[in-house]
C-alpha cells in the first residue's frame, strides 16, 4: 500500500541496490526546442536504464512547462500473452491512494462538515483513546496507531478474496497499544487512512468509493480510475508481477481491496493521474489555501497525504505506492509546472529514484544511471564462515552451502541456487531480486537476512 520507498509503504523493507555511474547533463542548448528534445532523450535514457536492471516496467508521463513533454510505455502489460504496456494501461497505485483520501477529508473540512482538529471519537465513539487522536494525526501519520501489516492474519487475508467487515478490519489494530503518544512522532501506517475512510463514509453518507468519485473523479473526468482491481474487466488491465525480466516472470496475486481500502485500493492510468495533477494545481477541488495546508510538512516531511521534499532547491510534493505487483510514483512542482508520473505493474523500490533522476534531467542537474549488479570475489575462508543451517520461524530451515569455492542457498528441500557476492556481506541471485545479507558479531549467533519483493526474513545460525 504503499507508500513511498524511503518510509515503508506498508511497513515492509524493500530491496535492491543498483550500482550507479555519473551521467552529466549536456551544456544548455541555445534554443528552447533543442532543450526540450534533449530532455525527452534523457528521460527515455533514464527509464531504459531502469528497465535494463528490471526496475521499470510500465508507463511514464512527464509534464513540463505547460506541455506533455513525454509519454511512453515500456515492457509488458501481460508478459505471458506478449501484450506490451500501453499508454492506456491501467495500474494499481497502492499508497498513492492516500492522497485521494486526504483530499476528500480536506474538501469536507472546507465545506464545514468536519475539522482536522476533530477527535476520532466524534465519528467512531468507542475507538480507544479516540478523544486524544485527531483527524490531523491520522492524515499525518502521527497517531501512534498500530500498523495492521504486522498482523500475520491480516497479511494472509490480503491474499484472499474474502469479504471483510468493518469491525473485523478494525480488529487488526484497534485494541493494540499505541506505538507512541499522538503528535509526538511520525510513523507511516495504513491504519490511520483506513479510519479516515470510515470517517468519510459517516460524514458523507456515501461509501468511500462513491465519495471519492463524487468529490474528485467525476469533477476531474477521471473516467479510467476505480477501486476494485480484482473485479476490473478491461483489455488495458495490467497483470501484476513480483519480478519480471527478459527471461523470467513471476506473477503475484492482487491484494484484497476490502483490506487495502482508503490506504491503497485505487487503480488508474497515467493520463487520469495527469488530470489529477491539473486539478490540484489549478485548485479545482480545494482552494489554494487548503492545498498549501495539505502540502505543508507536519513531522518528518509529511503533510496531508503527501511527502514534501526539497530537491535541487525546489519544493517537491510527492507520494509513491508499492504493493506486490504494482508500484506508483507521482511528483509535482506546481510552481514550476512540472509533474512526473510513473506507473509499474512490478514490485520495485526504485521508482522514486527513477523519478528523482528524471527531475534532475529536467532541471539540468547531473544524474546517475543504474547499472546491473556485479559479482566480486571473496576469500574462501569468509565464505565458509557463512555456510551452515539457519532457523526460520515455523520450523523452516535455510541451508547455506559451501561447494568448490562458491556459496549456495537452499530453502528447506527446494533446489539450491548459487549466491553471488555483491559486497563482503551482501549477496544476490542471478535474474532475481533476492538480496541476502549476513551479520557476524563476535560472541553472538550469525544471522542471515533475506529480502525479496515485499518480504524480509531473518534467521539465526544453528
């Protein structure tokens, strides 16, 4: 549901660290036309570089100075059936949904139907400590409320089509103790936005979906945007992949929209998100003052449904999303009339980095291009120290095997796979996004951490 890659969308650690080499923008051309053409070529080269390391598969739309500078799709909408990605392709946007939820709340505040200073208890009477937690706390991830993705049953249900009642969804976090006192810290959590969705329904008398449609989608004519990706029937619907390369594709399941809800259930197209940007920039939904309030950081650079960063001396308003099989990123600089929209149907933590690299090119700043990982050679004595059996929960074992100067990893009785050293303590697997990290501390048990997609497992050496 995600979220932005530097704070875990979903409270889960993402993986993959690409080697980069510097790529400097050319000297500024003498004409505006030459400048625009160079920016187009650089944008294409940046996206192709990320696609070459299997970290971009989807659609990019770049708006720059009152024109659509760039709109292009890469890779596969459906790899198995050889259907290429198209500009009309439809993608899940995961935690970018949160900006829609926040916008509805701000609109209701403008209309006097609620205040961001209202306590949660005003709308959900029996919510624990609801008189201390405000709507603003929910908007800014400063409530301290427990993240439901920590709950194994919640995570299991995400991979089902089960119908989930409101009370059951609340049960995954409602009665857990707060992580901290409200307003004292920032901690990205989906729970707060689930509660905001409930508040929207109580205030408007509409379902969350109908409220978003009435307040945002219909006025902005976002006709290709919706909520139940499982039920979507469209020739432009993208297939979600946990990993996709030229020689390998791993499909993944669509998460249950009844659980992701106001925190991450929306699907859309690049062109619909462009309409969204225009609606925000031109204050078609909320006023200039309300938009300013939304995009003013509260704690840790987060406003109301948006991260606010300072890049190259510019205020960058942005949000991303990452669930299994879908990644999104939208960055906007309304004062400079720049908008970067990136949509993928793969799990990739590099989409924000790609977006920031494109921004560097647009602003005539130096930038780096990613390169494939390269294997380094390690001493056999170190490799032998890593070898052994490592215990996971539920009586599962990871075998790290040393054979003829090489390390292999084997999960239980699965086939063994060779590990390639990226650094002294970090390994990778060819044509895969797994990252294996060893931690050796004197007087303590050796630990191996395996990150793949949205999962992270840590095991102790037996």
